[in-house]
C-alpha cells in the first residue's frame, strides 16, 4: 500500500472516531433543561420539607392548646361539681319549727308526699297529683296542695318564696293524644310545674312568690330500670326560699305585685 493510501485510510479512521461519538452526545439545550429540572425538584423537596416542618409545628401548638382547653374544662367541671355539692350540703330548712312540724304531719296523711326537714324541700309523687301523661291535677292532688298552701300562708312562712320544679322518667311520650298536649318530657315537666303553681295560687299563695321550672328526665333520683324506679322519678319538687334568695336570675324582691 502506498503512503498516500495509508494517509487516506488514517484520515477516514480518525473521522469515524470523531464523528460517531459526537452523534451520541446529548444536545446542550436538553442538558440544560434536565439540569434546571433537577434544581427545581431539589428546591421543591426542600420547600416541602420546610412546609411539613411548619405544619408539624402548627399541629403541635394546636394540640397543646386543645390539651390546655381540656385541662381548663376539667378544672371548671370539678369546680362546678364542688359548688353543687357544697350547695346541697349548705341547704338548710328556712321554715319555723311549727311549719316544719305541720309539713311532717302532712306526710302521714299523704304518704305520696315527702318532706325533708333538714333542707325544707317538699316532694310530691306525680301519681298523687296527676294521671299518667297528664298535667291536670286530680282531686287528691288538689287536696294535698290545698293543705300545703295553708302552711305556706302561715304568718311565719308567707314571706318565703317558692320554686316549683317538675320531673319525668326517661320514657318518651308515646300516646298521640298525650303528645298533642305535651310533645316531649320537657313540655310535660314544665306544664306540671305550671299546674301546681296555678292550684297554689287559687289556694291563696301569691303568684309573685312563685317560680316554675322543669328538668324533663335529666335529674332522676332513681335508676330508670323498672316501673318502681321510674315512678320515683316522676315527681314535683317545691323549694321554699328565703326572701333574699335569688335563683336563676329570678329575684322575687323586685316583684311589683308583692304587698
């Protein structure tokens, strides 16, 4: 082979070595786009980590606030229960010995009537006052309330105030006729308290001395597991209050009808 031929062959080989890898190289624009995409993904990951950190911190703060609220709520609940128990323990009978004695005698004549000589609270079994599902006071109920009114109108009790509170058992109002007059136990408890007040008023107790409330089924004195316990929960309670007592914002001292 001649020298010129060998030079041509070497030139062709070098050309192949140079041009073939060049065809396989990534274009510069594509390389820059890939690089920018890598940077973007990197910074996006950093931002996501930073955002997750902020969210975790906010969640920690909110959980701490919730824990503080629950602690405060628990403390408030304990304080309220303490006040309630203290009030029950501090509740004293404001009636005179003679009026207390007469109310105790009334329990012998009407066994369905209860009187606590320590607190001065009177309780009427609903069966002595009402028929089942009714707020109309029956004849025996009018009789015992009439005698009760006589004691409340004594000279040593006529300045005391009276809060009448109705209670029911946990049974929903089932009969359609009853529901038309008392849609719920709330209605039945308050309607019964109102009926007692109206009978006491007709018996001579000044309406300005009285207030009414209803607790529906939510203040039971016995479990609602059988008919006997439910019968105990269906009741009307009467609290005799001193003239300066203020209950739930009701201040009889400001009554314009008092003489």
